[in-house]
C-alpha cells in the first residue's frame, strides 16, 4: 500500500493523509492536497520526498507492505 504523509511542522512523516493501492493515485492525491513542486526518490527504497521550490520537505509518499 502506498501512503501519503504530510509534514506537521516538526516531522516530515507527521500526519498520514491517505492510503492507495497504486502509486499513480497516491501521486495524484498528493499533487492536489500538498501542492509540492518537486518529488525526490530515496535511493534503494520505495520512498519519495515532496519538496517546495526551495527544497523544504512538505511530505512523503512511501510503500508499506
């Protein structure tokens, strides 16, 4: 399951917003909800960090099995 997390002012993985079976649906939901500018993939993991134009983390999309 792909989970969309939003930062809560202290932690990047602060508040889980929603879970999806497909990564594409999770990305669509994150675009509408978090309004990020850039998505960065963590090497070797199914984790994507969502950042604003200055590189500040706004949330993340992770694959939990």
